[in-house]
């Protein structure tokens, strides 16, 4: 392998900006720098670029342009959706339903609300990471004001039955938010068909820029404004717009949804080959997440008798960038809350590896991964006294 080439297998953490996206963004850092609120021509041009981008985002998820609000990230969209609905509807009730495997942007927003007088039910998931619609239904109370359940999990890739949950929420008249940050660009989504009231997305997860996202807010949903100030985003999210970022998110979502079938086919091939080869070539492994209801590029395995961190460091030395758990939890020694929620014991949750493929990955990348991974796993296991015992058969 070429010494400086990095094989990037961590697309759930972030993706490289598509060159066509970058090209679309660049003029807004130079000639086209006008403030979208100004009435002279370069201001109006910026305004037009924002509205075109809004149309692209709306089209990609089956919404109306006026239902799309740009935010500073996926995290911001989640926080706005959850706190905004909670505070705007607290006269109706203070109960929220979510799951144990949400991204921290959702979990920590819910925990914050608990400290301010709201009650949150964290639904468990099964061993594959699936939420049961029946359990959602059973958790609904007269004072439930919000259901927030992620579309697809960032660690184990499990795709939830969002349509079924949406139907239940709509029948009961409860607002339904989904964190679709991992799903947008990977799975075709139509917010109308799925009965979704609010949906979060983030540019850097589908080959757009970091620091820009969007929240879909179905017209008529009661929600407080996120930022108070100027009249931007129809007064709901004040502050001078990140025009280049917004243009980038529009271009990226357009490209991702245009190529969704072709990309999915390729990612599924890479994913399924990797799952098969790891299962076959390495003993004492377990696939985490549902085998089929999972994101097309997601592979997540636990390796017994191994520390995930050591595995990542050794892969890094071989030029492979992957992850254990999520980017936000690596660096801390706590095992992933997602892996614990699907029932893994602490020591096995610690030994997990997440590989997430993207459009630029190839079969040669897997050839190389499968050259080095079994060897690294062997070497790390040789250092484990527990493994020695198991090998000796006692
Ligand atoms: C990445 C991610 C987020 C956070 O989005 P940012 O734009 O990085 O703030 C939220 N939810 C999920 C599921 C994610 O994967």
C-alpha cells in the first residue's frame, strides 16, 4: 500500500465534501458575499441562493420549502425540535417518549428537560437495536407531547420502523420528531408518507459541509423559536445566514438523493462482503445491529478478548481510519450506551469496531482491510490471558 494513503472507513462520523459541492460553495466566500437581508443585487443573490437550497432540501424529503429551516448543525436541529416542542406545548403535558439508543444530541436534550420538570420515557430496544411500535403505543400517556425516535442508528446502523411509529403518533395527535442525520442521503425519505412532524438532518453526513443542518417543521406544528434576533428563517432562527454552508447542504442533498440507488447498491456490496469475511475469517466475533434492517454502509462487530481502542490504534498505524462506538464517545472510557442497550456485557461492548463505508471506497479497500484486520486481532488476543485460557480449552 502507498504509505500516505489513508483508507477512510468512518463515514458515519463525517464525510469528505464532494468536489461539486465545494465548487458550488466557493463563490459565496468571495464575490457573492452579500448579506441575504440586504436589498441591493448581491444581497438578493444570496437570498435567492438560500431559497434555491431550501427547495432542494424540501424536495429531497418530500416537504414544502417553507417547512425547511436551516440550522448550525444536526445537533442544533435536534435540540431545537425537542426543546422547542416541549416548551411550546408544556401546557398540554410534560411527557416525552424516546429510546435508549439515541444520539447524545437527543439524549442530553431530553435529560436537560428532565431537569426542568419534564418526564422522559427511554424505551428499550431488542438485541438488534429495534424499537417496537407496540411499546411506543403502550408508553403514550394523556400528557405525552412528543415522541422522538431516530431514523437510523449512528453506531450499529439499525433502521427503525419510522412509518409505523409515525402512524401511531399521528392517530394519537402527538408530535413526532425523528433524528434522520444518518438516514438522509442513504435511505429515500418522504416526511408526508411517514407521518413525520419534525426531522433533523446534517450536511456533513452526506458529503456536504460541517456546521450546517436543517430542521423540517411540518406546517402547523407548535414550536418555539430557536434564536431571537433578526427575521432570518422567518423569525424562528435569527442570525445572518451561513450562505456558503446552506448552498453546500442543498447541493449535497441533491447529489446524494439523485444517486441514492446507485450508491446504495455499491455500499450494500461492500457492507455485505465485509460482514461475511469478518464472520468467516475471525473467530469469537459478533455482528451488532440487525443483519438486514441496517444502513447500507454500516458494519459493527464486537471482538471478544480485545480492547476497541487498541484495535483502532493498530488499524491507524496501518493507514485505516475506523471507529469504535461513535466519534463522540471514543476518547472516553465508558462503553457505548447503544451497545449496552442491545444487551452486550461491558467487556464485549469495549471490544467493538465500527466500519462505515462511503461512495469513494472500493473492493481493494476491503482486500487491504481483510489482510491486516485478522492479523491485528490475533496479535491483540495473544496479549489476553483470558484468550489463552479459552484456547487451551479451560
Ligand atoms: C452526527 C449526528 C448528529 C449530530 O450532527 P452534527 O451536525 O454533527 O451536530 C446527530 N444525530 C446523529 C444520529 C448523528 O449521526
